[in-house]
């Protein structure tokens, strides 16, 4: 772990049957009121961090 990195907390879930692209992730972030960089997807895993300062 890097010395100056903050621990990010959030949750992950597996999603199947849905193709999430960048605009979808931006919409999810907007609806949750968090930064777009706090919504990620990789290998059918959707991760949402709740570290945004809004």
C-alpha cells in the first residue's frame, strides 16, 4: 500500500446480463451524488466507493 493513499470504502456486486459502459457509470454516480471516479466496473463486478466529498 502506498504511504499517501487513503483507504477507500465501498461495496461490490456481481452483475450479469447487463453491459455497463462509461455513460451508464456516470449516470449511476450522478444519481448517487458521488464522483464518477468512485464507480468502477471490471470482469462483471460493479464497485461503488463512498469516499466522495460532495
